[in-house]
C-alpha cells in the first residue's frame, strides 16, 4: 500500500515546487531562503517606515539592517546540505544586527528555521546539546556586542533571553516534527507489511484450494473413468456375439457415468459451499465395501479384510483412507490388469493402517495415451501428509506392488484409538 500522494499541504507543495524550478532539497531550500529574505526585507522596511522619525535609526543603519536580515535568511539555503555553516551564518548575522543597532530588537525567522532544522535532522539528545551550545554562544556574543556599543544591562539581558528562547523552543518543535514523521513512517511500514502478509495468506489459501480441487478431481475421475474404459472395451467385444451382455454392459456404463457426474457435482458443490445444495456424504472407510463391490463388477479380483475394533475417524482422515484405497485400485487396474488385489484395513492403537497389495498382471496392460505417470502416487502422498500420516509404496516379491498408509488417530476415550 503506497501512501497517498498530493494530499495535505506538504503533498501539494511537493507537487508544485518542481514547476517553480525547485528540484531536490537544495533547490527547495534556495527557494525558501529567497522567499524569506524578500519577506524579511519588506517587514523590516515597513516597520522602520511606521516608526516615528525621532525613534528611527539613521538611514545608513537601516540599510545595514536590511542587508543583514536578507543575508541571514539566505543562509537557510544551506540548512540541509551544510547545517553547521547555516547555523554559523545565522548566529554571525544576528551578532552583527545587535552590533549595528543594539537598541533595536531585530530578530528574523531564520533563527527559528535553523533551530527547527537541528531538531529534525539530528537525534533528539544531540539536537538539544547542539541547540544549547548555539544559544549560549549567541547569548554571549550578542551580549558582548551590546556592551561594546554602549548598551545597558537590560539590553544585554534582552538579547540573551531572546537567543535562549529562539534556539530552545524551535529545536523542541523540530524534535516533535521528526518524532511524528518517524512514527508515521513506522505506521506506513507496518501497514505495508500487514498487506504483504495478507496477500501471502491469500495466495497460500488459493494454492491450497487448487491442490484440494486437483486431488478430488483426480481421485473421482481417474477411478470411475478407468473402470468405464475397461467396461467399454468389454462391451465392444460383446456387441457382435452376445448382444444381451453388451446391453447390460452399456447399462452399467450409463449408471457409472451418472455416478461419476454426481461425484463431480459433489466436488464442485463442496468447493462452492452452496448452502442450498443437498450433497451426499463424503465416502470413508465404511464405503470401502461398495468400492470393492464395484471393482468386482468390472471383473477385478478384489477382496477386503478388516481387523481390529473399528472406531470413528476424523472426517479428513476417513476420506483420506478411502481415496488412497480408491487410487490404489485404479493404479492396479491400469498397471496390473487381471491381477488379484487384497485390501486390509487394520484398526490398531493410535491409528488406522491400510494395506493394498496387488499381484502381477494377468494380461498385458494397455498403453495409456497421454499418461505422464506418477500423478496417482503423488496425490496419495499428499493426502497422507494432510492428516499427518505416512505412505509407503513399492514392489513386493513375486512381481506385485504394495501401498501402505498409516493414519494416526488421537486417543480420546481412555486409551482407545
């Protein structure tokens, strides 16, 4: 989030100054010094004109006063590039003003601006020390100049107090402005950091949702469509020699297609979170019997064994076990067609274990056009990681393949998993 530009007096002046030739800190300070010099000359001349003739200083003194107030204001052009030189010129011209006319109290705004600059550009402690030193130097030198020109004690005190007030109060104002500016910068930096963190969280949430969508679509589509491909190949062979069996196979394909569409609608509905949609429950461990029965209808040699005492699983763990079993059956059908597949669900203390072991292929596997390989195994590992589980997959003796998933379950009922 960028700060708004052109808002407030500072923003408007920052946009207008370049058009006046004031570019960069030096250019802006030169413009400030020229404007202040012109104003101070006009104010000093106007004050002198309004003074009664008997109280007015000689014309030569008036000329020197105008020159000195102009020089003092012009010294502000160096306030951000040569601050020490600027302060030295301001103090020197103030001493000269007192020396020229000790009885005339002439004080331009240059001293206030220089003292404020010390407060904004130096650390607070150092700024106070520098301002105090400058005030003492000016008080002593102006007092000495007043004494040398015949001024009384009251005149000396007047210039000394003026120096202490100008440098003391103005530097405090400068420190306040610097502190406020730093606070606003920190607030802006914090706002920028919070916005970056928010954007990162949004991107992470979008990535997680995309990954979840990819897993669900892969599991649903790969399992159902692989079975439909197998059944379609069987129907193709039966069309000419066994029309009744071919019609039964086509009817199965129609029903399986409808089931696939329902599952895809379920996935999309879960992602959309439509309150009005009546969605079917997400399948879990209890639905493995239907999964095995459907695989048997396709001609696969699949068996399911359950051991241990079944306990309710958390929803995410429950669906993860089902999806891993579904994907393992799909992989076995694609890479080892006709081979026996054995599923074992073991409820053990602290977790649930799923073992899917398939034997070697009974017939050659059909080449999968456009298949890059490895996607199903990667999805299974992602599902295991989501529930804090582990998944191992690899060959077994005799040419088969095994997938083992273990999902931890919190012990919440007196030691029962």
